[in-house]
C-alpha cells in the first residue's frame, strides 16, 4: 500500500515516507528468504520392530539416555546404533 501510494505521487521518496511512519527501513526493504532445505537424502523410515524393542527398553530404564540404552539393546542382541535409538526416542516424545 505504501509503495503504491509513493509510486502514484512521484515527488515523494520511499525511504522518508517509511521513516515518517515510524517503521524501520531495514525491515521494510528486507526481502524474505526461502525456507532452507536440509541437505542430503531424505531420512529412511525406522524399522517398526526394532523401534518397538527400543521403546520397551526405554520404558524399563526411564532415566537412562540414548547412548546407554543403545548399549543395553546391543547387549540383548538387537543390532542398533546410537543414532537409531536417538531417532526413536526423539520421535516418541
């Protein structure tokens, strides 16, 4: 609206008009940036059977962190990485 009004009346400059209205010129002239995309491939879906086993272990040891839970899962014969356990717990919140 302000730009249109300034363009209709040529003697007015846009910067003084914006300042007169009490707006910051840096905010008015800022061009919005597109949302950043995550680099790399999309994450693969988690294996539901392994995820359920990790959740059960986490319920059995509620105060332990993901690294310690990953060790317990590996000792029980479940092949999981620390990152897998972290993703399961992060998604379960």
